[in-house]
């Protein structure tokens, strides 16, 4: 008898006994084996049962064969049950892991094609997804890495930052500063909609911008922000520094960590920082991944811009002012999002050669 034609017939008493056994079986894996028998007895196709219970087709067929040869006892005997043998050898699986670590595959179908070309072994999409998970791979968005970042400088910065944190007094604060330029426009997000009929979000020209210079303290989850239609330059930063000191008028030290924009080094900026008793320091070049405030800008885009239309720039500007004025309402989300759990450029990482 072929594996694909294994059928099961249960009378009412046998079916009731099997249903009761499923209810009293605490181990999910064993209960699912019994469900295979029940569903097959109801006439469900093997492929449907596999999808319903998130098993491979071979796994379902093997359970049915165990039942045919030894009954329920054989199905529930872990020492006697053997899953299907992997289609790839251990050496082939290791080669696949190396291939996936060094090349980008967007779909399971691409991996299937590569395996078939290498070893003439054919997987279906479901089987390939299970294999990839078993090998430790997940499907996630790739992470952008600054092409000119220096991994060693980044690690030195983190060690310096940890030392700075250890020396802080009770009234001292560390702020991360940065500028961002928000366009007057909505951004399309994801939502449930009828097939072929996505929700339509009105769009603006997007030419007008409202600029923000902000500083965010991860210790206390508080921020100081300057919103302006003017370009962010040394004049705006000179205006911003007294606002930051006003947030902490006491004797505590304020450290402001900035990127390497030219205006951050301007003499007018350093002199104003000295007057305000603010200590400026700088991130390594090309290191936005070391600036936690970048996560705040991403959060703003998600919360303020996704699928939200403002008819005029004046409305857009007023609502953005209000958003930053009441940022504390998102405190619980920001506490978990904006941390100093830095995502470093991997040690020894180099830009791959151009394709």
C-alpha cells in the first residue's frame, strides 16, 4: 500500500474514545498525533491535515503508517516513532548555512532553486520554511549599516560611554542630540483592506519642511526640542543650548553627545556650550546606530505620519508642535524603545564588493 493512500476507519465508539484521549493528553505533540488519526478518519486529505496541524506531509503519513502497523500504542510510543529522514546531509546543511550567511535570499523559492541546482534535491515551500527555522534562520528585515563606519572606533566609544555613565553624579545628565527634517506629507502604512482595494491616503506636495533639533536623555526619558521652519545650523544650535540648560538649572553636569555635522563644531556653538556649562562630545564618524534619538525620529514617523493627512502646512506644523509638547504620553513605549543597547557594526565588517 502506498503511503499516500493510507486510510483510517473508526466506528462511533472508537471515535469517541479517541476524542476523549485527545482531551486528556497533556503533551501537545502526542495530542496532535491523535488528531491526525481523527481527521483522517473524517476523510480529510493528508496535505490538509499537514497544514492544519503545521506538520510536514511526510510526518502525517508516517503517523498513519505507525497506526496501521501497531495501532494507537505505536503512534504514542516515542521510542518507536521515527520522523522522516532529512533530505540534506549534515554537510549539505552546513553548506546551506554558509550560503545563507554570505548571500541574500529574499524568498524561500530562491533557496529551493539553489538547493536543487546544487544537489538535485527538491523541497516545497512549507518544507523549506521548516528547514530554515530548524537551522536557526528567521525572516526579518535586513539592517542598514553605514558603509564608512569604523567598527573599532564604535567599540571604543561604547567603552568610553560606559565609563562616563559610571562616573555620573546624581544630578548629572547625558543627552544625545540630533537634527531631523520632517516633510509636510503623509506616509503610507499597512492596514487590512479588501483585496485589490487598498485604503487611499491623500498626499501633499511634500516640499515644505518643519525642522527639529532635539536632545534626549535615556536616563530619565526626557527630551528638549527646538522646532523651526529655518534650516538647522549653528545659529539654531546656539539658540537650543540655553533651553537644554534651563531643563536642569542646578549644578549638575550636562553632557551633550552630537554627530559630526560641521555646525556642531562651530566656535559660536562651543562658546555657548561653555557659557551654559554644557560639555559637548561627539560620536564616531558615520555612526547613527550609536545615537538613540534616531529611534525617536523613527517612532515619530510611525505615530505622527503613518496614514495621517494634514491639508495645510499650518495644520501640520501646529499638530507636530503639539505632538512633541505631549511626548510624555508615549513614555511607556519610549522607555523600551530608546535605550543604550547599541547595535554595533560587526567587528571586522567590510563593505562587500560591488555586484
